[in-house]
C-alpha cells in the first residue's frame, strides 16, 4: 500500500520503513533522540518528528549544548592597603614615667635592635638597662634618659621636627609665666639674673638647673640645657619643678 502523499512532503512507504529501521538501530546504539534525528536527517533528508529536513541540510550539531560561559568580570585592582603609621617618641622618657604608649614604642624599637623586653609600657630597670646599653654603643651620654639625641639615634624622632635646641625662637606651646617676679628674684640671687650663663660648674641658666634636673621635668621640650633656653622657657620649666618639689631645689629660695 502506498502512503497518501501530502503536498510538499513526498515520501514513499519504503522511505518511511528505512527511516524507522535507522531510528531503531541508532537508538539501540545509545544515541540521544536529538542525535538520532540529526543522523537520520543527514542520511536521507527524511522527515523527523513531523518536520521536513531537506536532504541538503547541514548536519546538526551534537545534542549536548554547552551554556555560554559568563563574561569574565572586569578586573578590579585591589584596594591599596594603607601603610602602617610609624610611631614616634614625642616626649622625653625616663625610668618610672607614666607615658605607657610611648614606652611601648621605645620597647618595640629596642627589641628590634636585639633587646628582649616585655612590651608592657613600663619604663623599669630592664628598659633602663637596654637604653643605657644602647646609648653606650652609640657614644651618647649614658644617662638612661631618652631625650632628643637618643630618640634621633633610635630613629624614633619624627622627620622634619625641629631639634629641641632650635625650638627656642619658635616654641611658645605650654609657656607658663606664673610667679615670674619670684623667679626673677631667685635668678638674681642664683646667677646675677643672667639667663644664658654657663660657668662650667655643672649648673646652667638663670635659675641654675643641673642637667638631670632640667631633663627630669622635660626641659628638653625647649633646649638640651637651661642656658640654651629663653627666660620664659626656663621659668616654665621652673614652674614644672615647683609643682613637684616646691622651692626645695633652689639654694636661693629665701629670695622668693
């Protein structure tokens, strides 16, 4: 029996039989339905799934369709990591001081140079020993006081900061002229009122500070020795010492 033909879809029963056999064989071979249809269409230009596949059609691609890979995200440069802020010493440190943050900075620096200190912010005997050892190795004054020169040698003085000796003409921060008339009277007795005197006897300036006493109240905020500081700066430092010890340090206290 001949199949009834449909306009535009002329296929014979024999062609249909070949189509059925080929489909069965390919299916048994494990090909997917899409690949069977593609192969049958190429073999004879036969009808697959009710659709006309022209004999001259290009072979269908394999059934496995790979999803298009998502477009690569534009490269984004990692955010710059800010450099760690370098810590500096901004005050004079000595045994027993209470500047715990500054002491820790000092201890970390000394440890980097070979010391083995607990970074506890306490300037005790071990920190003092490490400081004096360092000062000795650098030819500094071995006094255990971390003043401007020791800070600079340790590379803990902020670059561009004015040396204490040079700050005389510019530093007005913290000037305290309380009891100025009293200090003038004491200076007249101590040094004849000569604020820049240095007689070589170990005492300096109008109020005759010795080196250690001057540093003990951070006189090096202004100058390394009293005779290098101005009258106003010496009076300021004298007021710091007065707050701690009254007039006891001065031999001419009776002149007050």
